[in-house]
């Protein structure tokens, strides 16, 4: 069938077009941490887990232009259950702007070891890995169905397969997940008798100066800012990044136990976390994509709690309302499953709230995709080009409606960017953010 996502969902899903390893629904099990910092969930016990636990790394060549250094982290709980995540830590120069870069792990929905045979697949079903362990190596094949520009005649993504042979990493050979590791802490934002405490993961890059709090999009956690965060701190800011509940290493209470993931709860979580951080002045709140929900919630209900709001391609129907009905959309099928991770994402991503009267100062940066980019030369079906064209029309429409509703806001259209513009156009975004902040009144 034809790819029938609405323009709104197409806009949000450009990261899916770009990189299957990007920002994909990571949620940790907070009450039994793994031995290494992976986004993990529990699985059935397996035999010989000690033989496969550790960090593995290798290179996958999905196309002549797309080589990915990949890290596979496998841990085990005290019950012998395997957990893990896959990371893509960089790309080639040819695709560094089109294929977004992130150390955010793609959670393993299933990982098992049957003798020497290793099987793993992701929560969203976009990729799978099958390999065979030979001592300090795992030789296998990575299957990706999240597309690098390829569509069939029906508009469906084309599966790619690539040889991916892992070697066990040592202290001397281990590839770093983050160029500048942050200080990691947790703040408690809720106490309940039913599902326990809710603690949010906070990353801290202390560059001094004014505090900035970064919120990731709906498919990511705080570690999506593993490059942007320290580079922003280097400009003289004290930068924090918060993983919302259900994401990253933050607590992930089950919606079936009554846990809430609506905008009121997510916004209150951020507000409580800011209070618990005991900042010396109101922070500047920066949100990408779905992070616009928390920005708009605080900007309409507690505007005095922040010094400014910066939307990084984050103004969609869920974070901005100008009196027009929101465009309907179809949620992707991986949100329809019954796993805990899918229930959490569905609970968080399906709630809507009208936000009007967002208080300034506001910087809104809209991403505008350019089809001339090298990676899109791989496109074999015109349907994708048409989707991108429609997506850009929607960006233009969103931008015009926001400008009309908030004439006092500073609005920037970033040409030749991606939805994850803080990655694909990092230098430009850093400059725009810094220039905006420098024009703000100094806090007393």
C-alpha cells in the first residue's frame, strides 16, 4: 500500500528516513540497573550469558556512502536475563548532515543466546541482527527496514542487509559513546505507593554561566545531546539534559499500573526537576520535536519558571494551537504493540492538549529538508520525493501560522536541514541559540 502518513507525521518522522539507529524508544529498567549504561528491558533467562556480556563493536556498510561504526552493549541482570542496546556513533563525511548522528541506544526488544547463536531485534521492529559467536568475535548480518532513501513501487521501505562482524572491545580499544561524558544524576519527581518513586535521569555539562535545560524528542532521551550538549557548554553555559519518564535511564512506570504520561504530568516532571536542581536563576528551556510539549506546558502555565523557550523544530499540533484543527495522522504500527515500552510510548505520544498564549521570549527554529543532498540520490521511487515536498509545504504552513500567532517570537527557517537539526546543522544551531541568548535580558 502507499505510504499514507500525514504531513504532520512525515515531518516528525524524518529521523526514520535518515537513520535506523537514531533515537529509537529507549527505556531502562530503573530498579535493576545493568552492568553498563545501556537502555534495557528484561528478557527470559539464557545459558552462558557471561560469554556474551560486554561491549562489542564493528562496522556495517549499508550503502557505499553509509558506513556506520556500531557498538553493541550486552548486559545481564542478577537473574541472568540478557539486556542490551545498539549504538551508531558516527557516519561518513558524505552523509554526516543527512544521516543524523547520535549515541542514543536502540533498545533490544529481544536478545537471546542459543549455544553460540545470537539473535536480537529492536522494539520498533526496524532492525534485527543474527550472528554466531566465535570466542572474542561475533560474525553476523544486520537487517535494516528503516530506509536510507529506498522505497519500492508501493512506497514501502526496502530492507537492507549488511555484514556486521563484532569484536569484543577492551579498555584500550573501546570506542567512546560520548566525546565529553557528562555528570549523571537522578532527581525524584514523584512518589507513589502504587508504582514507586519516579526518578529522572539528568546529564550535566557544566560550562558555567546561564543554565540551559535540554529536552529530547519523542524517540530519544537526554543522550541524544551527546555532542550538542558539551558544545553548547563550551560557549559558556551550564547545560543540563533531562530524560523524561519512560525514556533513557529514567524510571519507567507502567501505564497499566496507573502511571501518567499526559502533557500535564510530563510538564510537571520537568518543572519539579528544575526545582530540584536548585538553579541560581531560571533556566532557558530547549526542546526538540516532541520536547515542545513540555516547553509549551511550562510556557503557558509557569512562564516565570524559565527565562526563555527555544523550539528546535518542535512546533507541531501537540505543542502549538492557533485555533485551527490539528492535522490528523496515523501512528506507525510499532506503537500498536503490547510491550511495556510500546505502552509507555503510546501513552505519551497520543495525548493532546491545546496550548495558547505561550509566553515569550521565544526562539523557534524550523527545519526545511533539501532533496539535493547526496544521500537522497539513493532514492529509487518518486513517492519519497513527493512526501518530502509535501513535508516542506507543511513546514512552510506551520511556520506561517506560528509567525501570525506569535509576532513577537524570533522565528528562523533553517534551509537544507533535517528534523534533527541540532545534529545535522549543529554549528548553525549553536550560533542561532547563542545569538538569541546573548540578546536576552540578564537575570538578576
